[in-house]
């Protein structure tokens, strides 16, 4: 009988100094360093980032850290899924060189007083409904960049605004890091993968499809020649209301500035944040350009 071999899980570090020494060694060998920042509860969307990073980089670090500073006081920091053992198993055999799992105390030492404040496109959409969210994201990502010093960092397009802001941050702060943005991964029925999908009851899971269906409707309207943003937005709202979703925002925006557009006659991002029961989900779709994610 053939022995079953299981791939070893990648080495996990809680200590930034030990991780830094390993990364420095890889850098000395001329290996491009890749970073995939995550909050764990890894799903196929994360794993697509991980696989892309492992393919493109000589040394890849995945970080798993549920960052308290990006959650608002009434958000799900306490209940956010924490599945470290399963995450490490999911990373086994994927060409990852190290996993960084810092403690909250190590990331935010007593007296921590420095934060990255972002303006412009950080103040709309998620920024409007989750005040302080991007301050927390930018702060923790900059800290991870400083600890790992990657050449490339990988983000998912589901968090369109986050990815845009990370590009802004590296440009504004002159960080020599390429931000790579990977496509949204969806369930076969269209639901965008999210760590928060585990919160959905079967009925909420069915109703959550209204989000991707509303985005698809927007794309179809544009493909059939509708350019008036108000018409498209009204149809999107209608679709979401049909399944009783509570909308935070439905937006058609310039993909670089996130300013709202009146006419969809060029590439535009359609973005939604809506609540299904107690679960807040976000999703987006590019309109007015060939989509690779139909
Ligand atoms: O997208 C996420 O999971 C988080 O916002 C990130 C980038 C890991 C920062 O905590």
C-alpha cells in the first residue's frame, strides 16, 4: 500500500525578529519577496492570492492578524472567525515560505500612538460607513510592510477600495512595493467569497445573491447601451430591495478617484455594501470594460 504523504504546513512565526532574519536571508539570495496580508479564515479567494504570490515571488510570507484598529466599536472584531489551524493546513503545499501570526500586543505595544491617516478616496464608500476603518488598515499594512519589507504585496479586488488605497499609500509614501490586485473569486452561483459568509443562515445565503445579481444587472444594462447612472442605480436598488437587503451604498464611481459618475461611458466601478440580516457584505464589478469574471 502506498503511504499517504501530507504536505507540511509552512513555518509560523509570532516573532517579527526571527521572521525578519529569514526574509533578510532570502533577500540576500536575490529572491523577490512577496507578502499576502490576511486576517485568516482563509478561503479560496485568499488562496488565489497566495498561489499567485508563490508563483511570482522567490520567498512568500502570508500574514494572519485580525487587526483590531480597523474594526469600529459596533463591528464584528470579537466574533470574526479565527481558524488558525485550518488556515495553516490550507497553506500547506502551496509554496509559502513563512506565515507571520503576530499577537495584538506585539503589533500594538503599550503607548502605540502613530496611525496612517488617509484622505481623498478613503473618505467615501467604506470610509463613510466605517469611519476609521482605512486608518486601521493603512496602519497595520504599513507596519507589515516595514516588518517584512516585501517587493510585492497581494490584495483581492473584492476589497476594491482597499486595493486602490494601498496603491495610493505606496505612491504617496514612496514605498518601493508593487501592489498586485487579484480577481474576485466567486461561488458558482455568483456570491463573492468572504470570510463573513460563514455568518449567513441558509436563507440569508440565498438572499445575499441579490448583491452579485444586482452587479450583473448593472453590467448587462451597460452592455445593452444604458449609460445613465441614475437609471442603472435605480435598477440595482430595486434588485437588492426585492430580497430585503439593507443597503449602505450602491455606487457607480470613477475607479481611480471613487468620485460618483453620472454617465457610464468609460470604465466605472459598481460597488455595493449591504446587510443581509446582521451580516454586512461588499462586492463590486467593473462596468464598461471587458470583464474577465463573468
Ligand atoms: O483585507 C484584509 O483582510 C485586511 O484588511 C488586511 C489587508 C489584511 C489588513 O488587516
